[in-house]
C-alpha cells in the first residue's frame, strides 16, 4: 500500500444512512476525538455539490488529536485526509476543548484552506496542494502578520471565490482586537485589511462573517471585559465594503475602524437592564451567535442570551433571533427557552424561509423555522445521537447541510461526527413534545437510607437529591405528580463523582433496561436516557432508584438525582 493510500480513508458507498424523515437524511461521517467541540468555529465548507467536514480525530495519545478533512462528493462518496506538516508528516496537537478546533474554507479554484488549533498562538494554517484534494493538506507560512497571537479564526468564501477571515489578535498593547484578513483568489495572496474592533481592556469574540452578492463583508462579534470570559456582552455588527475600503453600520453610516463600545449603531443586542459588562460570568449575557442575510442583503442574527440576572449556569442560555429591517433591529423573538442549550448555533435564510439550528441540554438537535409571515415552528432533527455542536451551510439546491458532532457519544474520549441534509419541507416531522421536568428535591419520596438535599450552583435550580451510601439494595422512590396519559421517554440528570454507585431505575414496579453507573473521576452533569413508558391512566406515578453495585474504581455507593424529564 502506498503512503498516500495509507493516509486516506475511503467509504464507497457510504455505509450509514438514516432517513430521519422525508426531508432529512443523516449520515455518519467519522469517529472524532472528544476535543471536537466549540461554539465559534466554522468546520464546514461547500464547493459546488461537494461538502467538506474538518474535525479532530483521535490522536496518538489521549491528550492529543490529529485533524482530518472529510470530503463528500455529489454522489455520496466520502474520502478523508490528515493535515500535515510542511514535510508531509501528519500534524498532531494537544487537546484544548472549546478552543482548538479547525475552521475551513474552500476558495473559488477549489483550494482548501484550514486554520487549526488557535488559542493565543501564531498561525497554524494549512492549504491543499491541488484543488479539492484532501490527501495533501500541508502547513503553510505564506500568510501575513506572522507575529500575531490568534484565537477563534472564522472564515467564509465570497461569491467571487475570495476568502475573508476574522480572528482575535492579542499581540501588542491591545489585548483583544478583531482583525479582518482577505485571500485574493486571483493572485493567491493573503492581506490584512485592518482591525475592525478594539477597546481598551476588552476582548473581541468573533462569531461569524458572511459575504453578500455585492461582495460586501458582514461581521458579527461580542465583547468581554478584561480577560477571556464565558459570558460576553454587546452583540455587535459591522459591514466592510471592499470596493471602497469603508466600514459601515447597519444603517449605512460610515465609521472609523477600529470601532469601539462608544461607536454609535453597532449593537444588535445592547446591555439590558440588570446586565453588567464588568461582572465575572454571572447574570445576563451572550455566549454565541450566527449570521444570515436576507434576499436584500439585510442581516439576521441568531444568538444565545442568558436572561437570568443572577445565573452562573454554563448552559443557562436561551435562543433568540433578531433582524435588521432597513431602519432598526426588530422582531426580537425568543425561539427556545424550554431547557438549557449548548454553545453552537446555525442560521440560514432561503427566500422567505428562515431557520435557526440549536442543541438542547439533553443533546438533541432542533431547528426553529419560519416561513414568510407565518409562525415559528420547532422540529427535532436528531434525538438519539448525543449531538453537542453544529455548523450549517446552504447548498445551491436550497438544501441545508448540517455538521453535527457528538464528541463523547462513544466514550469520555471519543465520539461521532454526523452530516444531516435538510430539505425545504419539514412538515412531516412531528412537532416535539414539550418536556415535563421535575426537580428531584421538590418531589415527595420514600427511602431505605438517608436522603439529603444538596446545594450546588451547577445543579438545576441550585439543588439536587442524594441517596447516601449505606450499600447495595438501598433505594429512594420519588412520586411524579399528575402525569398525563401519553408515551414518554424518561431521562434524568445527575452529578458524577468518584464515590458514586450504580443506579437501577424502576417505573411503577418495572425496571428499565438501562442501569446508570454514576462514577466518574471528575464532576460532570450528564443526562441519562432510561427508556420509554406508556401512561394509560393519568395520575401520580412512582420512580424508584436502587443501588445495585459500584464501579471498580468507585469508593462509595452514593446516588445523585438532579432533575427528571418526561419527553
């Protein structure tokens, strides 16, 4: 076997195809490393009828990963290849969840550009040796401003085949400026167009960049105070006109670049009452956003915003959409607030069809859709793949292509990457059932061992229930009040720990097939899916959690229950 053959994996034809509905097809792309997760990156690119998925694959040791690009042809054939050093050896890097993932763009000639593992680093830039070839993606040094210290590169391809890139640069006295770069597809040269945003003692968080049919570049970003934070503020928008070299606000006013927090008319989401720009990750704020353009080139933004003045919950963000109508930012709509959400979003507009893609805390992939002047409807595209992060692009056929990664669906260190192809008509997908959530600590219970209510800021509503560790066969039984007739999927969240036992759950006297090992060397808040129940008569129902054993590495038998969900 040749070296080239050894470094490329082929799947002809693709072996896993899942028809979610008549309008949605799901394909399994590859296994991924658990580090393949972020909210800001753009790991998906389209070129004609081809789709390119960039991802972190498992590395040589558990703390590292190798980056691959998988290409899907118009016939459904997949081929993939690794990023390589300039000498042709496979490139590898240490894991850094939430930061070190790849961004990809394909220029008008079909050359593939990848930016990988940027978290306060110099350029890590790779480009294909020939058009559409994923087998020889080599590290390059022919990109300007090599002295920059870069984080969060976000790239897009213009209609003329050029590429635009926004990125945060902390080099110099300005610790967090937003930079704009340009790849000229005719000359094959990178240039720095300038700093688009800068403010003393703040950091820019690039969210998205989109180029319209006129070639104008639309940019959105957020600001954090002082240092990098999970909670950001001041959702901002700016347009760059390559023909004039000018930056403009949504209302067409020319502004001097870089803009700052005092620049008029740049916010689509300003500071709300009760929101503090200088607070430490507590209260109201933005965490991620995506941009789409209407048929007239007007911007529309989907973003996650925390509405609780006091919350510090890592996923306590709701999904909103707002649009520019030519005069003002209008139609701010709360699209999802049923449960917490996970960082990444997708946003597409085709004609009068507007879509917002998001992932709920139980790792289900959803899309909210609005057609013309109609109402918003929400559909579940995937409920059983443990998806955590997404990115979305529109194909020429008006089909949305969704990059959906489930980074820990196999184990704590690996998972799956999926591709979804979502057509225009979603009406045959059942409208999701609104989950009924019970806080365990609020329920009536009976027990054979000590049961305690534990305060924890990371728990739902700040508390969870603990069955203390007297041993195997101890149990706590909770009463779920007023359960209506219907078929439900039963889930519950819990806190992992090194002193946890294995919990078997029983509904109305019948055990679920799944027993949950709550042991973990670290602290996490997973959601366990137990199974399905069929409620034929409404009323109170009993859910019993029994200790059946312990993981060999556990030093206890404690069982935790945070909240219970019927979906």
